[in-house]
C-alpha cells in the first residue's frame, strides 16, 4: 500500500482531525481499519502507520535486536512506548492526544504528507518551513542518482 499526496486539515478543540478522504480510501481499499500513531524519530512531526505496516516495521526492528542486550531492549521499549493505536470514527476523524500535539507543535492547521507506506502529520507552518529549507530537490536527486552509469 502506498499513499500519495499532501493535504491540509484543522484540529478541533478536542484535538480531533479528519483524515483526508483520499488517504481513507487508500486504507479502505487495502482493508486497513486501524492505524498506529507515534512521534517521528528525526523531525517534530507525527507518523501514522497502517496497522499492518506498523507490525512489519516492528518485526523488522525486532529481527535486528538482541533481546539479551540491555541497550537493544531499551531501544525497543522507547520505540514502542511512544506508539498508540488509532481508530477513525464514523466521520473519518481521529484524536491526537495533547502530548503528541505539543511534540509536533500542532495548534490548529495540520498537513498530512503521504510518504510511501506511511503518513506524516505536521503543523502546517512547520512543514512549510522544512520544505523551504532544502537546497533543491533536483540537485539532491542528481547528486544521488545522476552519476554516469558507465563509471558506476
């Protein structure tokens, strides 16, 4: 399952927000009913995973960790402790808890950024700023992929 798009929404006074219809349709077509929400590891945003994708990500992480290594156990503990199960209500809304709203700096305006198999949830102004900071996608893509194929 892959998500596509960049959508805006608003939270209500209780912290509820509508998941945009195109994203809901993608979930429904894949038979996904529940999501997992956690803080991003690198940015001040939230990440929504379809439950099956979360389980796959967790399985991958666990396969790389040694359960008899205390540092690995703490890493797993911290990763899963921040996750919470999210279900959409009949109107397609879900609740973002106060701690998560504060972590992401979300006050009212939200942007949902589809990033392949997951959805990032940003404060609108924060994402606008992050997206403006780049050196330019074209140059970044050329640096990564534009090498001479004959030179390897």
